[in-house]
């Protein structure tokens, strides 16, 4: 089976795998696009377009369905230095990984800025800098459009006297 | 009344049910105990299992299992996230963000420069040059040692001890235990006070300054990539850097590493390729007039460090270590904290390591008296000659077994008779050679006899084979050191 | 007089003095505060069975004498590192009369999580927001009074390196130890 490689996150997938992401879309058989099942980046199956054109086409290319929410989601490792995003998901269910990330304050909803990518990932969370290795960074998926949900305000939290 | 947060219903329900089952008295509230149990805290499980009846503990475990079954994520994460939301809300309510004062402070700039590899590595080199070489090597191991050793001990204390002992102690055997070439005071105490104290003290001072400045986490981040290749993570830079002060202390500190595999690799590398400050001081002094020799020695050790680390990480099973660390801002260290830390470490050093110096003196004395040394030296002589060194250096290696620095100091005494190449080979082999008695006993305590035995059995032949290869390579290449 | 300020029923250490334990994340200036609270008589030992150093000293504020214990850095009661586990064990075993949680404003949203856990555990807590000078430079303003109101515990702002706020902290400690109703303290 022919494999596609996502130009954004480098994830390789089959057309079948990608089709699961297109379920429910009336244009899925004829639009000539597919979405990377990992990061949601939309790529044209043909004709090939240079990367700088692809960037410009992000979102809004499917008439009638609006911008799918997933297009602004991508792996943290795909952000450039200086890029920011809100942690949307942690792609691991391992208690150790989650606890390590949590100890640094890396929870879904936190806004992070990529300060450095080599030799390790340096992230800025508020006024704090933390360093994590690539393996841990790879578990983080960020939303680059969304405002921070956890960054003060907006969150109703049940509080009671005790 | 102080603030208590309420978790979502299933969690609260589980907490209430667990609290009902807990009958014992605990230092923490039952609510906190219940929450820690839900988060799978091993220590708390043991604590509760020991306090409660086994039946109610089983019920508690069942509640934890049931609650976990209702969530996709591990409960410790669910609870932490819930608490984090409450905290963020609280912080948002009380912390206001005003416009930041424009421009970065000097500390901020330095902070960025230490993290960026292009500037970070030169900065590391500067820190090593001034901190390690100039302060510990030249000042501590040079100026201060010269004063204490040559002026104080050789000039006053040793002659006085020797003559006093000769007058008051009638037996030759006892005389040589206390005074003379291998005496407890003239050798053991002299080494401890005149050589080790200033070198180790100046190292601990530098280390405390670096530690308190917030530089170590940045260094850890910078070397993480390299350390991953040798089966460690960036955090291991702390025991490794400490090893340049005292390998014994560093072996102890290596237990803060996460996995058994990392601990084992760190212990091996500390025993093999990291010279302690006492040894380092003497070797730096020995090679100080010969920059090529020093570069060859340092380069060779770095090569061995990386190569052995790489091979060990390939051979030892286990998962890749992970690296996660907060990077605090660079701050000016507080002299009071720095002094306190330095004194604490020196105190530890004297309590833990000093008695072993005395023991080493006694063993050296016993070896000399019984003639056992003569036998061992005669075994070692051909080995030493095989790596291109004069037979007399066998004595130096034997001493190195007792204290790393004894060996290096012995080499210092014979420096005049050795060629540059022989000096490099001798210094490198001696650095690789077995750890000192104190480190050996710490390895036994921390890693167990099996691992320790394996490490020592590996190091002993490896040091000489490496020395042989180095000698051969230097001869072939015709490098004049 | 020693022990004169001991008003709470907690267990008394071998020194007979009430115990004040300093906790908080690494690099928030705990040891600077520890040095300011204690005098010259400080002992440092490895916590039993570990390499982790724990400092103990004697503090004095007015008529009140107390034992101060400095703990290794900790982010959460559910610790990952050996340091965190030691700090937790210390809180559990030493039965402190008072816990002083030190944090910096820079990392407040993360650090308050430990405060909530300490309160959950039923410990008597004073909150210290340290390094306020640096926070101001970053444009952060902390409403200490509001924080104290919401948490229901005394909150003290300090810049320990400059010695600012230490007197207020001492006052808050005495008030808590003597069992008098804690005043809300702020700078």
C-alpha cells in the first residue's frame, strides 16, 4: 500500500489510515486532500506543491465545512523556535511520563513557548523555563490558534470552605 | 478556615469511602492519605497496610481500582490536573501582570548565553579553566599545598614528630607506624591535611558557587544530548562534575539518578575515567609545563569516558533515560550559603574519608613490614614495563590502589626520571586504574558486591591495556609530549 | 524562655522546642531564609538512609524559641525524586508544629498546588512569597492580602536576599506557634 509522509510532522501513514480522519466529509473522495492522522496537517495528494505554498494554504481550503479544528493542532516538536502553542493533548498514558511533565507544570491548557530545540527542548511556561528531552517533547501536542485555557481566568473551579 | 478544594464527584466519593475505612491515626489528615492512596503512592500504601486491618486495606485497594477504572488517565494525573486548575484560578486572582520593565538584565543575557550551544560551550570552557584549572589546580593544589606541605609539614611538623617519636617510642616497628616514610602522622595526616584539604576544599568552594548560581541545570541541558549517547541523562552531570572533587561523594550522589542502569553506568565511569580533585591536582602539577602532554592525557580520558560509556549503554539492557528539569534564572550566589555548603561537604569528607586515610597508612605500614609489598611490586613490575614505563613506577601503582592521590604524588616524586611520553602514559593509566579504598567501599555499599566486583575486574586489566594502546599509539604517531 | 511559645498540642522534638519546617520548590531561597531565621548553631545531616541533606537550626523571635528544619526542594507531596520523598517523609515523621511554604511569585500558579496539598494534609501553614524584588522586575504584582484571605492562612512577602520581610515572617511564626489568632500579615 502506498504510504504518505506528512510534511509537517514526518509521520508516515497509509491512505486507509488517513481516510478515517475524513469520515463524515462529503468531499473526502474528490477534494484531492488528506489530513495527517497524527498532527492533522492537511496535505494535497497531488499535484505536489512546495512547502512555502503549503503553509499558505493552511485552513479554509475545503469549502462548505469551515476550518476543521484539527488544523491548528500539531506536535510541539514541529513548532519553530519562538513559536507558541497551548498544550492540547499529551500522547502518553504512562504514569511516569505524565508525572514528569506535570512536575514541570506541563498540563493540557498551558501555553508554552519553544525557546530552544537543541541540545534539548527548552520551553517557557509563564515566567518559568523548563528543559525536556526530545522523547518527552514528542508526547506533547499543541494548538497554535487557541488562547490559553489554563492561563489564569476563564476557568470555573469548584471551591468550597473546608 | 483554610481553603480546601473539592475534586470532581467520583474522586470525592472515593475519598469519602476510603476515609471511612481508615481507622488508624495518621500525621496527615485522612483526606490527604486517601488522595495519596488514589494516586498510587507506594510509601503511603505500605504505611496504611501496616496500620489498618488487612481486610479494610483490601477494600481500600478495591476502591482505588474501581475509581481508576472510571478514568482513562492515571489517577495521579487526573488529580494533579484538577488541582492545577484550582491553582491557576487562584493565581490569576492574586497575581497581576504589569508591563515588564524593558530590556533584559545582565543575568538574563548570561542565562541565554549559557543555554545556546554556540556560546554555552565556550562559556563551559571558561568556567572549567578558571574554576577547575586556575582555582583548584593552580591555587589550591599549587600555592596552598606548597605552603602546607613544604613549609608546614616538611619544615616543622614532620621533623618534630620524627624526633619526638624516636625519643619516646622505643620500638622500631611502632616508630615506623607513627612516623617515618609511611607513618600515620607523617604520611596519613600529612596527605589529608596538606594535600587533600586544600584541593578538596577549593573544589567544593567552586562547586558550591556554581551550584548556587543556577548554572548546573543549564549545563545539564547542554550535555543531555551527549550524555544520552552514553546511557545517562543530563542530570548525571551533577554527580559527574562532583566526581572531579571526590569520586567517593559522587558515587554516593549517583543514587539520585532514576534507574538502576544509569546508577551503574555512572558508578563505572566515575571509577574509571573521572579523576578526583586530589589526583587531578597532582597530575595537573605534574604535566603543567607540558601542554601537549596535558592535552593528550585529557583527550585520551575523554575518549575512554565516551567510548566505555557508549559500549556499556549498548550492552546493558534497559530503557532510554529521560531528561526533565526546571532551569532557574542565574543568580548571584549568597556567600553565606556557599560557605555553609562548602563546610558541610568538607566535614562529610573528613568524617567519611579521613578514617580510611589512616587505614590506608596502616595497610601501607603493614605491607612494608611484612614484605608483602615487595612481592606485589615484583608482580606488577613486568606489567608496568609492558606499557613502556620504568619498573620503579610499579610502586606508584601499588600506592594508587590505596589512595588515588598517593599514586599520583608518588609519580610526582619520580617526574624527573620520566620522558614526556612515559608521563602521559603513567598519568592516564593511573587515572583509569582502580578507585581508592574509600570509593571502593562506597561502591560496595551503594551498588552491592556483584556490581562492584564486575567493575573492578573490568577496570584492572582495562587500565593497563588502555595504557599499552596509548603508549603504542604515541610511539607510532611519533608525538613528542 | 525555651518552649514558652509552645501552644499547640503537636509532638515536641528532642530539643523540647516546637518545630518549624521550611518546604518549597528548589531555588526559591529556602536556605537563605533558613540562615536568616537561625543563628550560628546549625547541624546538617543526611536524612537516615539517604544522601539528602537536611539542616536543622535554632530560631528565635522575641521570647519564642523554635527548631527550624530546612528540607530539600519539593514540588508535590507525591514526589518523584529522592529529595521530594525525603521532604514528604520528614513532614510525615517529624510532626511539625508549623510548616512554612516558600515560593516565588514567578511560579505561583504551579507552586500553590503544594500549598493546597499541605492544607489538605491538615498541616498548619504559613505561606512565604519570596524573591518579590525579582517578581516586580518581571512586572508581577502579588496581592498578598487577597491570597491570604482566599487561602485562609497568613501570607508573608519577602526578599530574603535583601533581608526584607524577615521580621514579618518571624512575627507570623510566633503568632502561629503561640496559638493566638493569626493576623493577616502582608507587606
